[in-house]
């Protein structure tokens, strides 16, 4: 074990405890920030009990691949039906879905510095070295629009990590998780 992590005047096992806690902290820092986040908004005056049927905008451009669009709509159809909301040609509300992908800037770097000084003279050099590759995120926006009033009454915006090289089964799993979390708060509790 590295002597850097040992604490003076501590029993011999204390250094390993500190090392283990340090490693757990690093793991939480690296992996704890990844995941799915959903932001919700809705019209507080909307009567959600009136929205029993839905359909999608005919000219909806999701921004997803055709296969991912089908996966997403299949997952959304399934969840809506379990909530007792049925697809209809004359719906109470229309659904529009949009998405975009973007690359996050690298936030992890290691600083390396060299410095020296003496006799009132000083100097130094510092370099930030990036660690890891930049991550990609996907934002998906779910809009529910009253078909009679043509007014937005509920919206969910998701933010999640995205991998272009994910397998079809992984993509389906991720999209099912997104829809599950999005629909968890529909209809909202006022």
C-alpha cells in the first residue's frame, strides 16, 4: 500500500480504511453523476381526467433514428395503455417528441505543475491534461398538447448519457427506462 494514504499514530488497519474510503469516493464521483434526469412542467389549470385518448403528430420529427423512434413510441404506447389512456384517431391530446444530441465538454483533468523560487524570484509552469473521452448526452422532449385548444398542458424533458455504438437491446432498455421515468409523474399530483 502507498504510504501516502497511511495516517501517523493510527493502528495498522486505519490506512487501508482510508484508502478504501478514498476509492469509494472516487467511484461515486465517476459513476454517481451519470444517469437519467427528468424535468417536468404542466398547466396547473388542466383537468387531466379529460385526457383519455391520444395520438402522435403526423409530421413529428423526433430527431432519433427510425428504429429508435419505433422503440420509443412502442414503450410510450405500452405505458399509456397501462394508465388507461388509449390511442385514437380523434384524440383528446396529441404527443410531440423532439430530441437532440450534444457532446459535453471534458470536466476531468489532471494538473501538473513545476515551480521554483528563491531570493525574491519565482517561476512556474502548469499544464491541465484531460482524462477520459468527452461524453455524449441526449435530450428528449415530450410535449402533450390539448387537441381542442392546441395548447401545451404537460411537458417532460429528459437528459441522459448516450452511446452511438449501443446494441439494439441496450438502446431498447435505455428508451424503456426513459419512458418509464417520464411517465412516472403523469398525470401530475396537484
